C-alpha cells in the first residue's frame, strides 16, 4: 500500500467570531467553508478558503497556540497587497519586503497569529 499525504491545514486559535470573520472574510477575502459547534453556546470551529488555501479557525481551548505563524507560498503578492490596501482596513496596512528567498507580506490577525504570504524567488 502506498502512502499519500495531502497539504496540511493550519488551525489558528481565535477568541471572537465577529472579529475573525471581519478579518478573514471581509478583509483578506476568504470565503467561509463551513462552521461547526457541538451545541448551542459552544465554541466555533470553522473553515475559511481562498485560492486553494484552507485555514481552520477555532475558539476551542487547547486547539492551537495564539501567536502561531503560517508560511503561505504564493504568486501575486503585490496584487494581494494592493487589494488589501484598497480596502482601507483600519487595523492592518501590510507592506511587502524583499528577502533572500522572495517577496513577503506579513499580516497579524486580531488574535496574534501571523500570516506570511511569500512569493518565492526563482
């Protein structure tokens, strides 16, 4: 039997559903894939997706460590930056920097998690 691995899906800890949706859906342009709760008044566990990237967002204690970093290889980092700046989101004005390995834009979410969007050099 052969082994097949699929791309990892990062789980990011969140503390406020409305703030998470404002950041990931309204600002970053992700779409909400699904939401799950074990019952009324239970924490949220949700999926957001954009351009082939899937992230899981969790309000569950112990699911993830606040302040995590996700490295996201991509193409079109300058176009993404322009799109985000045009939204005039008051809590993030991301810049792009040139690094040895490529052009990178880092954005922190409202919960201290960092998203590093990187267009790798050839």
